[in-house]
C-alpha cells in the first residue's frame, strides 16, 4: 500500500487524478477501522493532513464555508451559534478522541446512512464543494448520496469545503443508540426552523439507504403552521399536528433489520424523535419570540 502525502491542495488533486482509486484519509476514523478489519485494502492512501486550507473555515454573511477536514471538536467550540444543529450532532459523535479527528468531509465521503452530520446538513441547507484537476462544482446535499456508502463524487474528485447556511432560527438534533456515547446511530433526526421563509425542514438518518428529508412531513407542517398563524402568534403546536407530522416522518422511512435494530423499531423511533424534537425546537422559537436566543445552544438530546 502506497502512502501519498501532498503538502498543497493542487498536489492532492494531481495525486487523485493520477491515482483515481486512492482513498483520501485525514482523521481516519472510518477508513482505518475498515483497513484494520481487512474490509478494505486500497492500493494507495491519500493523506490530506498537510493541506492547510482543508482545516480552516470562513464565516460569511449567509453561510459558513467549512473545510473538509475541520474536526467536530472545532465545530462544537467555534460554530455552535452559526451551525447549532451540526454542533449538537457533533456532540454525539464517538469519543473525545474521535471528535478531535473526525470531520464532516470524512463523514460525507464515507456516505454511511448513519452518518451523524448528514441530517443537520440536510435541514440547514448545505452544498458540497468538490474539485478535481478538471474544475470544481457545488453539489446540493440532497443530491449527494446515491446509496449505502455511495455518493456522486467522480473518481478524481475530492471534497474541498462544505457550504452550510447559517441558522436563522432554532435547530435540534436527536439520536438513538444502544448507549449514550461512542455508538453508531440506530436512527437520527434533525429539524430546523427558518422563520424568515416560514419553513420547517426535517431530515432522517439511518432509516433508509441514504439520509433523506421528510418532504411530505415538512409540507404538512408548513401548511399547518401557516393556516393556524402559529409563526405570528407563538402558540404551541396542537398535539394533532405534532402527531401527524411524526406519523409522516415515520412513514417516509425505508429501514432494514440489522444488529442495531429492527425496521419496525426504527420506524417507531423516528416517529418518537420527530414528535419530541419538534417540541424542543418550537419551544425554543416561542422563547425567542419574547426575547430569547434565536438558536438553541443546548446539548444534543437522547430520545
């Protein structure tokens, strides 16, 4: 196995063009597990740790340009106000050691349906900036995943940055696992309010071949909030609306039975998380309407 160590981004792109099957590695939290268990034996590893710009981020007026190798710990420490949903999800990733090494770019590259960062990226509105020696493109996160551990990246492309819309309202994340820490999600759920557009976005992880937005549930809830004037009057969402939203989220799932949980349990759990998480995020919005913070900076919840 060859170990390629480019020092600059241009060198990394050239190496990937020359060796299309080379596997990128930065934190190694997924790749090294597969290699150690002999599940993968690539001809080349492409080490990106010396490419400085991949470890940096830039906060603009509307979004955050997050370098592909920025570790979860730095998101938690520095970006919890701009990206509260992603910061909450980052809290649930592995151990402190894993959070110090793992990154959103690596999570996207692995494209696991259970990736913790994926639902918050879907609800916040994100684009993946991919580049090769042929040029660059930005891919909406909804179009990025194509199947279990598969994505739309070409063989010669690398993820450079993830562009994520800054929060304009409360966001929340919930995850169910077999224990409270260092666990792969049985299923995950994220919800984000966008008051300026009077819109709610909801996304589910580990309950289908790819992470996905619960579009039917979003449409129903957006209509109900508008019809009842809840964005303006700040009242609680009626239980019947919350229950219907949860049922639509559950119905959108296409899970499997595996060692972490049955398909039936996943559908049930997504419904429970949708109901509870919507309650948390709407309570935060109601508080902000009377002078509270516009985003939720609390800890991630275990449903």
